[in-house]
C-alpha cells in the first residue's frame, strides 16, 4: 500500500519547484514472504524528493 502527497509551485514563468513525500506499508502478503525469506526489520519505507523544472 502506498500513501503520498505531491505539491508544485511556479516560482516564475520558467521555473517550477515540486516536492513529494510517500510512505509504503507492507501488507500481509509482503510480511509473509519476508518471513519465509528470513528478512527481518521494518518492511515499510519512506521516500521524499524535490524536483526543479526550468524551461527556456
């Protein structure tokens, strides 16, 4: 399961800034497979990023 948010903002006519933040949550099937494979630790992951778009 994936949850996230993304937002963008135009700084000018040529430059746009955007950012995203996402979080995955391991469900029963992933947890079961990890258990069979001997994987331990947190199976949930967090991602974030910033993107700058410049048009000329």
